[in-house]
């Protein structure tokens, strides 16, 4: 899908599935993307990257890509609701510095950042790392701005690799997993106390 400068893509409120790529890019947005509360799913086994300097966030975004890099972040990326990496699938960074902002839940069933270690700022409403999932965190700051339906800021039985980065809590989450290892952890909210849950 290529949205040229001045072009407008009004997406379905259902599922838009991208199954191929042009010169490695599954979506190039240099125009305007209107998400209509719909879902973009990137499905394939070869390079499928996302890029563009246009306007408009994705609403729900799903990586169903199993290539070495996975669904590739090729520009600063914003997701207005949830980001999901399916089991055995991946999301990676074409260049380490790109930022990632997810207003809702980031749900890691597969692998986040399997190759290049990210360095840009990452922000999630909440972060769920399922059993079998792996989250390779940015060396910068991962900000947790809210909580999931179980009141967790970070939840799950998967693997969290801190990469000497910071986790910063600014929202109303108060549950965090016992046994997790962070490098720097900053509690920057007065709305809730912090509890550790198994």
C-alpha cells in the first residue's frame, strides 16, 4: 500500500491485510491515513516494512510476519490503540533510532526487536509479554502510560531484556510482575502505589 503526497487512504473499520511488499515496504504513507478504528495486519515471510512522513496513526496493528527482522519499523511509528505480535512472529527496527508510540496495549506473543537493538523512545499504554514471547527493550526509555484490563503496567510470563534502558511509569498502572529485572526503573506518578504480583 503506497499513499502518495496529497493522497488519502480511508481504511475499513474491519481488517486490512497486507501480504506483500514493494522494495521491502508493505506500507508507505506520505499522505493521509484515516484508520476508522480498523486493524492493519502485516502477513508474510519476507521483508515487510512500514515507513512514511504522512499523517495518521494505525488503530490496531498486528505483525504476522516471520522474516528475520519481522514487520519492520522504517520510520517513527504511532498506533492509536493496540499493537500485537503474533506467536512465532516478529517486529523489528530497520534503523535503531525510530520511536514507537502505542496508546493502548502492546501484546508480545512473538519477538520484539529480534535483530537491531532499538535506541529510540518507546511508549506503551501497557506491555504484555506472553509465555514464549520476548521483548528486547530500547536502550533509551520505555514509558508505561496506562494499564491493561488486569491493572498491570507490564504483565506476562515471557522474557524482558532491559538492554540497560529505563522503564518509566507515568500512568495509573500499579501491578508489575515479581521477578522481572530492570536496569533503571522510574516511578513518576502519584495516582497509584506500586505493587508486585506473581
